[in-house]
């Protein structure tokens, strides 16, 4: 993961962690993550991949399991 500046929130820059080209499997692999941008990743069989997470930006990802968000 690398840190990347992304947008502003109330005039402050917020740092977001970047997950790129990841592969995740099973139940809740990224449970309660926060301030993360996920790109070009694959979520295999499993449920609730990012349950109870906040401030996510997800792009160009594929989800095979149930209830990805």
C-alpha cells in the first residue's frame, strides 16, 4: 500500500491508503477499513468484503461473493 492525497474534507487534505491489484477471499477480508482507495482488485468468494468500512473509493474491481458492500 502507498499513501496518496485525495480530495479535501472541510478544507483539509486527507491521506488515503491505496490498494491496487489486490486479491481478496473469504468473509470480511477488509473489515472496518477506513480512508482507502481500492483499484484494479478482485474480490473472490466470500461475504461482506468491506463490511463496516468508511470513506472508500473503489474503481475497476470485480466482486464474486455475496454482499460486497
